[in-house]
């Protein structure tokens, strides 16, 4: 009788969760288990009783294992490995249509990409210390910004609302399951205050936003080393334009919206030689394709 693959998605994900404490900033490493692997809460009995090893190279981008693994488990190791080995990162992410839109003009973005991509989003949230969104996303989506589709702890929610446009009813100001911080423009008088929320004032230039170095140093002072910039397009674009992203996940869905909110939009360039051409890996997530861009190579 044919045996199924030994290494499941759950086991691969538990390996990813072990990496940060055991291999911070390691270019390569080996994790060893036994015939019975105590890596999961419930030890897993493998059909193949040989010692189990997981070996990674290139800072978690390439993995080999002693046992057979299913394609989805390999994907888990390769997609999240590079985030697991790094002690600090700022990752931008967007789910977009073929024509580069992240929502309709009215702000409907639920959902551009499919279930597998949503799980990816919840996994990277669970790996992050803080997750950032811009004010328009809170207005359009009233998001929860918590980890629900996988096990893991909620990151701190950081909302960029320089002009104090958000009202008190938003979920992120009412819910206590994660801390919420609002960054607002210095000297902006608010029509409403958000009692359950920490406010931090920063210098702000209308149309340009906060200075990226002040914004980054506030985040570091707060102790956030792993930061997910979750959207929308304006927010991720400003981080990218300022050279503040280490990696970028763009998931493209086979959908044409034809109008609506744009994903990335940067300053105009004249020649394609000035375009950003990062090292790129691609992963199929259901019907969607994830482009994982390393912006530091
Ligand atoms: N498909 C996806 O992956 C995805 C993800 C998230 C959101 N969305 C959708 O995207 C849409 C919203 O995106 P959006 O591009 O319109 O807006 P957004 O990025 O959510 O918010 C932009 C606003 O946030 C503030 N902001 C952002 N970066 C800042 C900075 N560096 N400094 C200071 N302030 C900053 C500014 O507020 P002020 O205007 O007050 O200055 C800016 O106009 C919604 O429809 C949402 O559903 C899609």
C-alpha cells in the first residue's frame, strides 16, 4: 500500500514556528527529530522511522528534508522560512487583480484573493509583532487585524491616521483582543478621542505623510521588530517608495476589476531601467499566484 507523505502542512508550520528561537539570522541550519517527532503538541508517528531532519539554506528560502513531504508542506517551509530566520523585517503585502486593483472604487475588497491567500495573510500576521494599515482601510473594511485562521497570537495594530479621520466605532478601537496604536499628525486636534487606544504624534506633511525615518524609529522604540504593512495601496506604496520594505508579498488573482483602488503607485520614471526588479519567487496559492519579492538583494 502506498504511504502518504510523512511531513504534513501542520508539521511544516510547527517547524517554522520553532526557527526564530533556535536559528535567528542563520543562513543555514538543521533541525533534527526522531521516528516520533515531538515538534507538534501531539507527537507525530511517522511511517518512516529514520531520524527526521529539516535543513534550510539561503536564509530559509531553500529547504530539504529527510522524509517525504507534500507540496503544500514544502510551500509552507519556503514561503515563511525567510521570515522565520530573520530577527527584524518589514514586509509589505497586497492582494490584487490582474489589472493591479486591490478594491473597487467603493472600497469593496472582500475578497480579491482566495482562501489559501487569506491563510497566508493570517500566518504572516501571527509571525509579526505589529501590523500596520492606513486610515482608508479602516474606513472601508472596518478590519479586525487579528489572527483567526491559524493558531497564533495577535500582533499590535498600528493605524496611520494623520488627520484624525477615524471615528470611535471602528472595531479596532472597541476590541480589546489586541493593543491598538494610532499614529496621528502632531498638532492635529481631534473631533473624537479613542479611549482604549495609545496615541503617538508625529510630524506630518499633507499629501506626503509622516517622515519614514521618524515613523520607523517610533516602531522600533515600541519594540516591534517584525512588522507587516498590510495595506492599502497608498500605505504600502509609501513604505516601498521610501525604501523601507525588506520584502513584499503581492498575490495576483485571476480577476479583472477594471477600475477602483490601485495597488502600488510610485513616482513616475522615464526609463524601464529605473524600474524595481527584485529577486522574486513565485508560489501557486489555489487559483492565485504569490510573488515573494526580496527587496534587499
Ligand atoms: N487587497 C488588499 O490586499 C487590501 C489590503 C488592505 C486594504 N485594501 C483595500 O484598500 C483600500 C484602501 O487603500 P488606500 O490605498 O485607499 O488607502 P490606505 O493605504 O488604507 O490608507 C491611506 C491613508 O492612510 C494614511 N497614511 C498611509 N501611509 C501614511 C504615511 N506614511 N504617513 C502618514 N499617513 C499615512 C493617509 O491618511 P490621510 O489621507 O488622512 O493623510 C493615507 O491617505 C480599501 O478599499 C481596502 O478595502 C485592500
